[in-house]
């Protein structure tokens, strides 16, 4: 039995999660009624072929990683190579779209909202989503119990934070707060989701891309929370039609996670 303060925190989290669930329920209802605002008309069979090829490679890499019996040690965790790999894929897709005469800016809906309004909406929707993600993650960890294993990158960040290794912390922040949100959102929301929505429908596209987004992080304990995060990112993208909204949410989520880890490291003796 927890102390009264812990119990009060749990009830507060549940109340906030219920409020967040209400916000996203209304978003999903609105998307269902008007079909969403994500542009799909520009995507063609060639985009489906490229998407299929990239997804096949990602699924192959994911399968190979899952076959490893031991995760890489925290000392070997380096976010920059993965970020660079995703940046290469983003460049490939962007060049492919430009070669076909398709404006990436229009496809991503960057003309729909001003940057300031998109960022403000992203932060507001993240505030609604965060309690939901935390609640699902908490319940998932209770269910998994002994199967919980911390991500090597999380262990690494906590370690370098304790040592006040600011260059290493800066590399992780660069990858997690800037590169990962830009590249992952371009691929998963901007390209994969839009293409698959055109040919398979919004629901199938959302479930598949969200599941893959959660799976590529290769951590069982965070799988459910990341899936909920991806659903919220997709809903935000569909509701606004502007890619900068989920990018802001993704960046804010990662920054909050790293900030919490830094606070934990600084507070520990």
C-alpha cells in the first residue's frame, strides 16, 4: 500500500488520463466524420512501391535485432548512427518526391498553419497525451514485471548525466530532440502513413505504422506506451493536416523524458 502522497498522485494521473482520453476521443470522432486532413492525392503506385521496399528493409532489420539474445551494452549505445540512417532515408524520399514534381511542403501540410500555431497546438496536444502514455506505460510495466529491461540508451544517458558529461549529453539531445522527431515523423507520419492511407485506408495505415514505430525502439516495456504515443501523433496529424504538429509533440515528449532522466541523475547521491 503506497503512502497518501503516492495514492494522490495515482488518482491525479488517472484523472488527467481520463481528460486526455476525452480530448483524443473527440479528435478521432472529428477525423472519422470529415475523413481527416492529411493529403494523399499526390501519392501514387510508385510511392507504394518505395514504401514497401523501405518497410521490408526496416522489418528485416527489426527481425535481425530481435533474434539477438542479448541487447547491446549501454556503453555501445549511440543514437547518432541510427539518426543518420533515418536521415539518409528521408533524403531519398524527399529527392524522389521532388523528382516527380511533388512539393514536400504541400504534402506535409506546412502551408496549413503558421509555425507558431503548429507548435502551440503540438504542445497542447502533447499535454493531453502525456498522462495517457504514462498510464499505459505504468500498467504495461506492472504486467511485465520481471521482463522489464531498460533501453541501453536510457542507461547511457543516466550514466553520462551523473558524470556531467555534457558533450555526450548534447549528442543524445541532438539525436532525440531534433534529428529523431524530424526524420521519424517524416517517414512514419509524413510518407508511410500518407501512402498507406491512400491505398489501404486510414485505420489500417494508422495501426500498422504505429505498431512498427513502437517496435523499432526494441524495448518491450515501452512498447505499449510508444504505440499510444504514435496513435496520438497520427491523430494530431490527421486533425490538423500539418506535419509540424506531430514533430513538436515528438520532440517535446523526448525532451521531457530526457529532462526527467537528468533530474533523476542529479538528485541521486
